[in-house]
């Protein structure tokens, strides 16, 4: 009997603690997309990415031309000349692959530019979310844009529009 009352008291305490948790839901992607500076930065980054990709594609096209020319002339070449041409093609492929990694890799130029352009915007949004949450007594903020495991939330908990209005 004593055990039952202890268990009941623990259950009541946990329910009251759980109900004391005040949370809100936001869609950070929607917030970002509502900001002109974010959209401008994304457009510029996409254009820059296309420029870099065009250079990489052109370099690979030149290597393809080298290879096709080599294939056509291969029969009339000595073994030493064939080896030299093959080495030149392989060296060029490695250079282009290194350039591609230098631009598009995780620590590459494009990623660094992306961080430089988007970090201040992200900081501004996250600061606005934190400020709103603190001002309105929320203990927990869930981002439905980046958390695919949230199966349900009540629309009354969504504060995305309030954050967007706060940022304007």
C-alpha cells in the first residue's frame, strides 16, 4: 500500500513537472525565406556555385578532348609517347579533382563563402527566437523545419509568424 502511494505521488509529480514545461514550435526555413537578405544571399551563392561548376565542367571537357585525341593517335605512338600522354591526362584529371574539392569540399571556398554570408543572418534569426522565447516564458523551442521526427504539434504552439514579425 505504501508502495502504491509512493508510486502515485511520483506519477503526480512527474505530470505536474511535464505540464510545467512550456514549449513553442517554429519553422526556421519559413523564417529564413521571409527575409530578403537571406534570399539575396542564397541567389548570390547559387550564381557563384554555377560559375565554379562551369569552370570545372570546362576543365573536364578539355580533359575529354585530350583523351579523345590520344585515343585517335594512340596506334601510331611509341610506348614512351603513349605513357607521357597518359600521364598528362591523369595529372590534369587530378588537378581538376583537387580544384573541385578546393571549391566544393566541406572546407572549400564555396562553403566558407556560404558561412560568411549566412552566419550573420542565422545568428539574427536565432537571437530573435531566443529573445521571443525568453520574453514569453518558453522553456523549449522545437524547429519543425529541421527535425523530421516530430510527428504532431498543435498549431497553437507554432510561433513562426510572430518571429517573422519580430524580425521586420
